[in-house]
């Protein structure tokens, strides 16, 4: 792998600091004499690609005492100390967002505490802010502004976050020959020429910048003063030019974290007033609990050619969440909106504001992380970041911080087949069965090509920019980037889902009589699934790394046999014998697929929906031929169950290489 070295200015004293079967890179000196850098030494990989994930670490100047500062499950980029001593870096994330736009700027103290969004976490364009440095003599920073894909070159911008942490007014493009779309336009990528990178301030007027080959000296006003290094004759390019001179050492931030080790490796969160930022959309008293959710890392390295539902490989959902989710637990919110509770340290977590029924009225769509022993606070929920908090000591602080109450289904990756399907089996499948399902809403749990029947019906079929007809979920496909701007409370999830209304109302009949009275635990399972952005698989582990989406199980000869039977026996009703197909195919209990039920006589167990009995009995040779195509698939699943089946185990040969 790539590793970090030090060398004297005169070229002597070359010394290797890191080694191992991973990459260590993007090193920078810290005010306390240590080094911040990125490392892929933790085995995790980008959800929408196959690259290992490098995140912020630190170490002593001699390469010893390596410590993890970031809990990101996607890549961090270009850490560097600001003039105030904090580390600024770029962070890629997509908590219930499309993958392209959000590579924004964050800060963290050199001990890993006080993580804070700096700029751009709600911006469509540019998709990436990176290579940030303090502009001498003030509080502004200079950075490269570029797109998600392609070269890391782009425009050079000055950011003044005093004008807003996502505001157009805060961005000054000082290289206007490279245009950048407005913050609420585009999709996070930029076209045209991408010229500039690696801005390095020289003084309060000038900076060095790589210009796709040479290194220029430019002023912050946009004037090119001179060429510091001419373009190399061999066609290569110069990057990361730094003035060789003494510079002022930023202040050393004294750690306020007194954690000394021990059995507890948690942290403490305090929330001053959850309604700060939610009113008037949410009335005081509506929020009863805070749910804490962990975004799960991708632990396997898969070739992107197996991608499905956008860029999922392995598939987690039908185009909604990329990442597996774990509900860590919930804590109560006091009447005044305050909460005070413990959370696990060292993992990416986010919060939901939950009502009395278990519906999420708002969610973060971002994540935070804390160091062991750290105490971190929030003023409210989606409140403006630069507003000062009011003078209020909440009722929650009158006691010790509360422990999370774990969900009754257990603290593990949210697995639809294990958590949601049993609820549907108990309350729904008496009516919503495969043979005569009302409005074709089959809620049984037979396995399909990627998922199971009820998941496909509720979430996958007839999907659009707001989810499906039954469930409001946030699409993460490329092309859906505008949805990151919709952060209004109750805009997504169970608060907008017809399925949630059915669950809460008891699904009354035409005369208003409830068809069922669902118990609270079961109701909360379904609502939680919706608000987690409809995950199906509980993790990225897969039993089939070389199938499409690392999940798709499908009979190899089915389409050919159906086409042959259709041409011969279905042409009177269906053009070219092509009968209607749903977007999914049941692979267990395949006799319940519509293309076998509809043409089969009612007397033989079919639905008879073709009108004429194409197959009078199950002994029909064509019926048997179609059914026979499933036999190899069923045998394969019996030998090697998929991860959503009892006995499913991760494939031992799956790649986990960190280089």
C-alpha cells in the first residue's frame, strides 16, 4: 500500500513512518507535533464503488501511537490544521441521500472530539469541497470546489461561513473561468474544464495553485501574478506545492476529554430543546423519544459490474438506503424538549425525533460520532447552526444521563425478513395471500429474485421520486439529488406513508370496523422499517458475491420457457404471447407466481384470472416445464441459503483486501 514518510528539506533523512497491508496517505503536521493522516487500515469499502475507505487518524511524529479520529463509513479527504488548531477535512456521506452531492467540509479537534459540520452539508453544487486551508488574517478558508466524479481539479473558492453554512453568498469563486453551479442546482458533478487544485496560501494576498501542470501564483482577487513552476516537459503535473519557510504554529487545543480507559467506552449527548428548528411544523408535546441509529459499514469489496438498484452491491434496499441500519435504542424526551443520554462511542450514529406511536417526525440525514468519554450537545433539531442557544437548563439534566432502551427485536442490523415479515404473517396474510390478494397486495414472505414478496409489493413496485404507493421512502438513485434539499419535518417516512395509516387505524372496512388491532411492538417494527428508509438486508455481507447485486437468484431458463409457452398458448389474449409480468419473481414456492396462478384452473388451485383455463391441472406439460426451471435455483438455495434465509452465511471467498 501507499505509506507515509518524512524527509528533510534538503532531501536527506528519508524515513518510513507507516507500514501494513493498507494505504496511509494525505499526511499533515499538527500543532502539537503529531501527524494527521488518512488510512484504509479498517476493512470497509465505499457502498457505491469498490475502493477501500480511508478515514482520519493521527499518530506521533515517529509513526507510533496511531489513533482513530473519524468513525466515517465512507471516505474522508485532505485533512489539514486550521489557524485555530482544529483539523478541517472533507467527508463523504449519504445517509438517506443520493451518493453524488455530499462531500462537505467538517472540523474535529486533534483528539477526535467536537466533530462539527463546517460547510456544504446541504449543498447540491459543488458536490465536493476539499483541500481546505485557512486564509491568513481572518476566518475564511480557501479550497478546491469540484464534482463528485472525475479529476479532483476544479475551481478555487473562498468560503466565508459567517454568511451561512450552506449559503450561496458564502461562496466566492475566485477562478471564474471554471464555472460552478448554484448551491441548489445540478447534481453534484461539474462539467467543462477542471483546471485548478491544491491551493496553498502564501500570505494575505496570494496563494499557490496547481493548474493542470504548472504551479501558479494568484491573488485572491483572481489575478494570475506569475508562474512558480513551469509545466513539466514529460507531460506530468505538479501538485501540493508548499512554501519552504517558517510559519506560525496554530494553537494546541487542550483536550477536554478526561477519558482514562476502563470498561465503559461510551459518550454522553445532551439535547437542549428538540423543538428548536422543528416549529411550527411540529407542535410542542408531539415528540416523545429520540431514536439512535447506526449506519453500518460495507465490509466486502465487490466488483461494480454486479451493481443493482443504482449502485448497490451488495444490495441493501430497492433503491432507498445504501447502508444497513442498526437501531441502538431510544430515550425519552422531557416535556420541555430536553434529553440527556449515553451513546456508543466510535461509530457513525444519527438521531430521529419519534412521536407517541413510534413515527419519526424528523431525521438527521447526516451522522455524528463521539470519542469515549466525550460529552457533546445539540441546541435543537435542524436548527440554524450559527444561532446562539437560549439560556435554558432542561429538565433532563436533573438526573444522570439515561441509558438507551434497546428495541425488542435486538440490537443488530435491521433485517426485514426477521423483524417485519413476522408481523405481516400474523396480521395480514389471511387476506393478502398469493392466490386472491386484494388489489394484488400479496404480503406473504416467499423469497423473490432480490428480496421477498411483501417487500417487493410494499416498496419495490411502482416506485418513483417519493418512494412507492404504500411507503414514503427517499430514493438514492443517481438523478434524485434534488431530494437532499427536502428536509421539512414529516416530509418523508411513516408520517407520509399510507401503510403507516393502515397500521395505526386498524385498516377499517367500509363500515368503519377495524380489521385488526395490532399490538404496539409489532406496530413499531413496521414504522421503524419505514423510517430507516426501507432496508431489506441487515448488512452488506453476502452468500453470493458474484450474482447481480450480490443477491439476485433467478432461474436461468425461465424466460425462454415462458416465451415458448406464451407464443403457443397465450397469443389470443397477449400480443406475441407476452403475458404481463411483475418486476419481481418468486423463487421459493414458485407455483404462486402470477404467470402460473392466472392460467391455472381454480379447481386445480389457481386464480383463474386468465378467464379461460390454459392449464386445467398441474399435470399440464407446459405448467410442469415452467415449474421445472426453478428446480436448480431451489436446490442451490437449499445448499447455500441467501442471507435473508435461515442458515445464510457470508461467502468465505469474498474479497476484503484493504489495498
